[in-house]
C-alpha cells in the first residue's frame, strides 16, 4: 500500500515539473509570435550593435492598447521580443548600458529578461 502511495506522489511530482516546463517554454514561444502593431520609435544602443524597436498594438474597439518592444541585432538582423505589456500605449525607453534597458520604468537585461503581462 505504501509503495503505491509513493509511486503516486512521484508521478504527481514529475507531472508538475513537466507542466511547469511546458508553461515556461510556451511563454517564450508566445513572445515570438506577437502581432506587429504600429511602429513608434527606434533607439540604438550606445555602440550601435542593437536597436530597440517599440510598437503599439490595439486588438480592437473593446480592447486597450498593448506595448511591444523588440531587440534587433544590427549585425545579424535577428530580432526578439523582450516587452509586451497590456494597458500601455507609449514607450519611454533608454539604454543604461550595452546590455540593460529601461522601458517605462522597468529595467531589463536584453539577453536574459523579458516582461510579458
């Protein structure tokens, strides 16, 4: 009987880990497939290697604005989203150094962080 309970808890624990990993990975995938939106501005990094590009997106008359910011690597032309926030219409962006930006008061490392809410 105790062996069955142990197996049950082990299987439950493994399933929880799998669910956590799927949700975590799925969030990153969702960040890649965001709508484009209306282009607002570009802001080059201090060395010019990267560019922040901000976009405003509206889902329609009954949905508020969403702000999206992507990072463009100017050498490889690869881009990725680091910021997607509902109820924000404008972007106040600045580079703090070559790896860190501040977008509407939120500091993000362009290689490690993203904000999706």
